[in-house]
């Protein structure tokens, strides 16, 4: 790249000089990708000299960021997914050179806050790359998110290539398993590889003589060195032993995975979600509470069913336990968030365990605290929660799952203290939601405290044994956009620290495991036998009636199809953007009514500043475009069963669902709508781009341009008028897509497989990377803890309002 740029500077000096001058004069000092492309397009269409060199066009297309400083340009160029280079161009001398990451970040800092002087010149740099030397990394972008497959292949060859040394570690691994104080798999009579091979030979012979459906464990097996856990029936136990025997004779990654899938390792799970109002009802309209609660509760039910089936297949009569650890809030606002224990509905032995936040003096914090304000309490919470969890389970869990930035930090602390496997789920990383939030952290610190959050994210990402995401784009974006995790690769927070190597998208800890929708609730609109007429009538009255409590607008032409949008009200969800685009489009207004469900209709009922601003904006747009006869706005609905019927009532009208978010990490409402057979339009920025096959199971829209956003929606309703079968084809395509890719049984099976495999490699190879952890503990002590304490001493607000 740098060689091609040198040639271009020589061959097109005059044209490039003028183009660079346009960049410098375009309003810097920071230009993003769209800014650069806009300047380039205007330059090429202007009267100046042409730039025929395709190498310049390619450079512009791959430039994600430009820093302008006097006569100098500093470029961050993303050549392809997760591959970056940095360039410096002196526009007066017309010379270019390649930069290190550190040099580029230093240029950003200089442009943001001025030249450092004295001791400030030496910035704290976070560089985790030295700890990764020698550890296997993927090379192909297509492999990102398939970490477990890569890890198995690479480490299997390493493990089994050590003669019997590696296989002995496998024997040691099998000997450590127990449940409720009872040994599993092997007892003390089998201590070596030859002893295990001989025991397997005899065990297979014993089981081969028994009825395949008989109990899979007998006294003869114990005498050979075996304990329970091989299988409920003789046939299952024999199959498991044969897989292990094959593994010992001809080791392979596939055989290892097949065997580990049968090892009874997971009997209890702790799931961390400290912030927000976490309960099972009356919380979805509360601040900081939304899709994450629904996700976790559905996750728990699916995991418990899959764990129970797996444990039973292993021949054990043990009940799985799942505990969701969250925060106890004494001022619970009518919810159950002030109850210490709450059984999870739809599960048998899964429980919500609530532990309060405490101040440094030990006092319980009584009120809700925004997710941006909770950082001072998490270290104390981790210690208290661990004590409560151990008492509830009667021992440590088999692995921990963290959720969001706070839950992942707590999981990191607890997993290290208890020595268990740690899984991280981000759900959403705030860093990509706010432009230049790292660079301008000081301006946003009073409200968002990103210095704590981004530090917590870095720590949790790098301590986790494995990370699961719902989509590829969460990790590495697309050819044109940067992934959420990729954005943590390198960044700077001036006067605090700069990250030159934070997280690597090619790390095999990343795995894509997509959730689904609850099939008991989100079933097809055509399944009339399952639909409750009373609920349907209530919803039709809410949508088409004239009631005004918690609603605005009345549909003057109720025979039109409904265009349905449902989400919490914040800037990123872009409901106001959808409403403005609808109001400005006569074509769409003539073809469909708009149904919005979200937030409070009365701004005085909201406790969240951002939500109140969106509510006021929506009211203003309804007035401006005179939409009260074409738009029905209902307050957020918290009854999941009723929400499912909303989708189906919209389908009854021949309508569609639209998700217009500026960015969406996954898009659970998209999956819910598609599950019911409702044709769906969703943002092309984020997870929905992968969920929807454009034109087959729905359509992509670009929410950044209101005029363009409504074009495919108008075209769809026009096409349905011309071809009534189109609606049904989209409906069937949506349901088929969800059945194949987005369902909870597949999710639970995959997550449990990952926990077994990463737990195995953690035992075999010390996968926790102790050197990395020590480095991160120092980073925690030097950076996170002082900032969190300063936040507490400065006073934490009860809410964002």
C-alpha cells in the first residue's frame, strides 16, 4: 500500500495536492469514512483535475478515519476485515510513510487535546500482544467466530503429538470429575493410559453382553475402574467407551469433540446480570431493562432442558441448577426486585438470586442506579455475590456467564477467585454507539463514565475463556464497517491511556451462538388453534380503538395494512427517525398505517432523560406531520404473551414489521417477528443484516437516510398489490429462516458444548493465560479501581434524569 501511494504521489502530484487540501478544509480535525468518501466524490465531480488512478479510489474506500493536523494527514486504513494499517501524509512535501499504531493514536491525541509536555508526553500504553506470542490464532476472516473448531484442531495436534504425555493429561482430566461428592467416570484403579485402554477393552466387552436397554452401570464396571457417567443404558455407555477408545488409538479433533459432548461436566451454571431491574414481569418498561432480561430468561429455560437431557443420557439422577445473579433493589417500584430469591417460571430448579449493592461503608444502596453509574459497587458486589452463590448451590458452579459490561467484569473477578470457566456475552458494547466516545471521553465522563466501562470491557474480554456473540458483525463488522469487538483493537482516551493491542478478532475464544425466540409465545399467525380470541380482541381494541390512556392517535382508515415498530425509546433505536420518514412519505402514508409501541406516551412518567427527549421528539413529529389519523402510538408492553399476539394481529392486516435502529447488535424483535411469519424490514447496520436474507426472508433498510429507508417498504406494499402471493412467500421464508438458524434448543446445545471444550482445554493447557491475568490485574488496580472509587466519592446519581 505505501509503495502504491508513493507512486501515486509522484504520478498525480497536482491532483492529489488539491484533494488533500479539500480534506484539510472539510471541517476536521477528525473525519470518518463517510466524510472522506463525501469529500472524494465532490472533488471528482468538481471542475479541478481528475484523479484517474484507481489506487487512490481504493485507498479512500478503505480509509476509516483521517486525522487532520495542520498540513499533515494521518490515516487509519482497514485493508480488509480486521486488518489495519496507518499512514502519515505530509501534504506540503507530498511525502508519505507508514505509522505504528502508537504513532497514529498519538496524532489523534495531539489533535484532540494539543501537544503534551513534560511527563505528560509518556502515555500509559496497553499492549496485550506480547502475551499472545505462540498462542494459536486464526488467519482467515471467514474463520472469525468459529473459534472452537480452530482451537480443537490446533490443540488436538499439539496434545496428541506428545506421545503418551498428552494422553496422560486426558486421563487426569477424566479422574477429576465428581458430582455431589461422588466420583464420575474413573476411580483410583485407573491411573495411566495403558490401564485406561485395557479397562475400556474389558468394559466394552462386558457391556456388549448385556441387553442394550439395560442400566448402563454395574458392579463389574466399577471393578474395572469405572464410575457412573458413561451412559444411562448399556448401549449408550458402550458407545461412549468406544468413542474414547478410538480417541486413544487414533486421536483427532472430531473424535475429541464427540467424546467431550458426552462427558458429564456441567451440573450448575451461574449467570451474571447485575444492573437494571431484573425480574419476570413489570420490568420491561423500567430503565436499563429490555431485551437482555428476555434473552437471559429464555436462555435459562433452554439450558435447563438441555442440561437435564444430557445428565439423564449420562446415566445420572442429578437435577441441574442455574442461578441468575442480579441486584437486589429495596426501592423496587412495585416489581419483585426487592426479593432475594425468585423461582424462574417455566423452569424447575432455576432461580433468580438478588444481592444488594453496598457502599464502601457497608450500607445497602436502596435505589436503582443507571448502568452508567454502577462501577463503584461491582468489586464489593462480586465478593458478596460469590458468598451468596456458594451458599445457594452448596459449592462452586461449573461455569459462569457474564452479561453486558458490568456482568462480565463481575464474572471475571468471580471466575478467577473460584477457578471456573468464564463465558462473556456483551449484548451491546457502548463504544460503537457514540461517535468518538473514547477520544472525547472527558466531555462525556460526567454522564456516561466511559473510562470505567471501556476499562471493564478490556479486562473482561481478555480474561474470558470464551466469548459468544449473536452475529459475525458483532466481532468483525463487514467489509465496510468496523465490528463492535474490533473497535477495541486499538483506541485512545487522551490523558488516561492508549490501547495499541486490546482484543484480536482472530482469537479462537470468539464463537457465534445465535439465540432464538420463545416458540411458546412467538408462533405463526396462521396457527389459529393456539391463538386466544380474548387476547386478540383486547389487542385489536388497543390498536384500532379510541382509548387514550397510554396511547396517542386513532387510525382513521383501519383497513390499511399496519407497519409495526416496537422498541425502547432511545436515539439508537431510531423510532423518531422512522416516524419522520413516514410523515414525509405520502406514498407510504397512503398505503399503510404506522403502529408504534415503545416507552411512555406521557413524558412525565419516564425517569430516563434520553427517553424523555425521544418522547418529546415523537410528539413534535406527530404534530408537525398531522399524523394522529395514521399513526397509533401505544406505551411499551411488558406482557410477553400479549407482545406475541401483537405481531400476529399485524400479520392479520397484511402488514409488516420494521426495525429502524441506527445500529443493532443482534435484533431479538426481528427474530420474534419472523417467528410469527410477519414480513420484516430491519436495519442493515448490525445483526439483522445476517438474520435476514434480503428479498427471501425479509428486507434490509438503511436507517441513516430517511428518504431511502422507506423506498423498499413502499415498493413492498406496491408489489403485494400486484402479486398477493408475495406476502405469503416472505412470511414462509421468515419462519423457515428462524427454524433453521435461530432457535433456543440449538443455542443451548452449542453453549454447553463450548463450555465443555473450553473447560477441557483450560485444564489441559492452562488456557487461562496466567501472565495475561497478572497484567490485567495490574491494569485493574492502577486504572479501574481508582476511577470507580472517584466516581463513588463524587456522588452517584439515582437515575439519568
